[in-house]
C-alpha cells in the first residue's frame, strides 16, 4: 500500500513564471524591434505590471476562463504580455499564423471559436480580408498606441491596445485553478487536409519549460540574452518566452525585421548569446554576413530545428563564426521540443569531424520524452543499427488527442496499453540514443523495395558551393518504382551543371542512392513555418520522365 507524500500541493501555472521573474529578475530587459520602427525596452517588472493591466482589460472585454483569445502578431513585448495575461487569467491563448491563406485563417478561427483578436499593424490587410467572414470574433484590437492607429479601416470598431492597458488597473491577483486546464492553442500547418488544433495545458507548458532550460537542452540561464527568430505564433516560439522568465534571461525580439542585416544589427547591439530559428532564416543571415565580411561578437550558440539542419550550415556556423549549432527536433504536437543534440563525455576528446557527425543528428530525447522506432509491421526496431523506422513518441507534453477530437484518436496503442504518437517522421537511433531524422514518411523514396532518405541527399547537395536550396523527391521509374529527383535553386551568380551535381555525390553515399536527375528552378516554395513544400514539388513534377527510365 502506498502512502501519500507530505508536500505542498501547488498547481503548475503559467502565471507563476511571471511572478517569479518579477520577484527575482525585475530589472532584466525585454528588447523589441517594433512594427512602428523603433526599439522598445521594458523590464520584467514592467512586463508583470502591464500583463496584470491587460488581464483586467480582458475581463472588461468580457473574456472569461476557457475563452479563446487569438493573436496575429510578430515577436515582441506586447505579444509576450498576451502570453501571460491571457493564459494567466484562465483564458486560452490562440496564436494564429499570419502566413496562412485567409481561407485557412477563417477556418481555424471559427474552429477554435475565438472571441477576441489582437493583431499587429502589419497584418491589417490580412485582418480586413477575413474580418467579415469569421463567426465568433466580435472584438478586434490593434497592438499599437493611439498615434499609430489606422485612420481608416474596413473593420468597424477597432480597439487600441495601449488605450486598453492605460484604462486598466495593475491591481490583479492571478487566479489559481487546475494545472491541467488549457493554456494555449496552436494549429498544425495543415499541408494536407484541415489544420488540427493542439491544446496545451498549464502543466504541460511548465514541464516543457523546465526541459527547455536544462543544460543538455537549450542551456538557458540569467547570463543569456536570447533572440527567438522562431515566431511566437509557431508553437510558442519553442517555449523560449516561458524559459526566459523561468531563468531570468534577457529577451530580444526581432519584430517584423527578419532580413540578415536587421538580425545581425540586433544580435550585435544587444549582445545576444543564444538564438533560435529554422534553417531557411539562417541561410539569409549567413549569406549577408559572408557578403559583408561580418562576425558575431557575443553569439556562441544557435538552436536550429523545424526541419533538418544541413551539415554544411553547421560547419559554416562553427568554422566561419565560432558558433555551435544546437540541433533539435520537435513538432506542434510535442510542444514542440522532443530531442536536443548535446555531447556526452565520450565525445569531448574526439576530432572536429567526429563532432560534426554527432551534431548532424537531432539528438537525445529530453527527460519526459520516450521515443522508439518501428518497422512497417509495427514492431519496435533495435537502436544502434542502420535501419530506419517510423518515429513514435509519448510524454507529458505530447498531444493526447486533437482539439474537438478532429481526425479521431491519433495514438497507436502498444501491447502494454501505452499510447504512442506517430510523428510521421522516419528516423534511426544509435546506441547512445541519438536520433536522426532520415525522412518524412510521406517523403520516403522507395526504390526497388528499399528506402532512400531524401534528407541525406538534400544535405549533400546543400554542401555544394553553388547550391542555395535543394529538395529531393521521388520520380516514377518503370523498373524501380521510384528514383530520386533533385530539385535545386542555385545561388545568385553561381553556375553548376546537372552532371557536376550528380558527380558531387560520388563516394558520399551508396551508388544506388545517387539521384537519377537534377532540375534547376528559380525558387522552392516554403510553407507557413519555413519548411520546403515538397508536396507542391511532387505535384509539379508528377509526370516527370527520368532520363534513365
């Protein structure tokens, strides 16, 4: 018979992060490049006071516990205030992705039953395009001051964010409630079918925040200045706005200016030590720095996830700029972090080349995330081999089911009755527990019954000095069923031929993995979260005839 422990019962609530930051790190800064064009600074003390005012303002707007409050906003201090005011008051923060088509935004907002929308000035045209079509949003708030409010708008009755703040009191006591209550809502990118809602809880968010800050994860501390390039509208900026309050780190928000020049200026002027984003963002930054012969003076590590980081990018960061890449993996359904790539003691004495081989992997599962790979028959595959299988995960910040049970139960149940979430990723796991994504299950190229990993081929192509972007897709072959077709965007002014690129693969992979052909395109379309839309490429080249066919 078990006996209960005699410890305090205190719910794990998002508001507790803000209370802690105000008490222990009151003077720490949040620096934001605003839509209005200037640089804004506020402290954690001011963040806490303004968040309390905003909680009172939400109540005055009629927002109740459990109501969904939507945002369409860049990374900035006002968005951060909403993170805490909405969730802290017991409502649900719903971050909408402005890169989606208006039709998708309407579907998502209606599905979530959002009641209020807060948005940055940049997105007024988008909001005007759908405001009359949404069913449940009754109030629209522009995240600016009176001086910058739109003179005219197709949306009647626009409210001013700063006026709401100024009219409210900062006397507010954060309510206490069940830690399993919903805190925030984020929808999947919806590349196939309707987007599905992932509804996070206060408990899952706090546990994820602890994991994010760990030394072998993102290694966040009060001595850091963190610049999240990853959007706050995409899986809560990978949890960094929460982790900063937990550890007392300085936050630097880039706002709408995500070009290489603007990012570098902010990284340097604010002495940023850690940044985070998807590979496509870093391509632009590295290209700008290379062309301008610039360096980093304080940044020493960057977190790269969202899609596999090309090894050539890892090398460029380390060799040209002395920045360590922290490779990570996750998804909307995992809050998002599931793995991070930190070295074990055995790696410390190894060569730089051996380090690169480790850094190319997405890393080890964080405490709280259990993972395994399974074959086509559903049986678990052993770690340490070269076999790849579908990656399954479970843990306290992994989705159990989608909002409103959209799409039914996503989990697979094992023989012991445990539910596992099928990620859709194909991966292998080595004997030390390092996981490496080799493909998406829908992107796998099956040639003569054997799998070819498209990510491996893309990474090799990206290492060619003339290649700016590369995607590998399956093309029909009458004998082998499918063969690799490489789609390439060349760097401006660079020249490379089909034969030169195919020869570039010699000695780097098994001969039968070599792409059968190369096509050059002006651009590869990116999705709402910065990933290459390979489904569009498959549609574009569905009738492509390979020369060897």
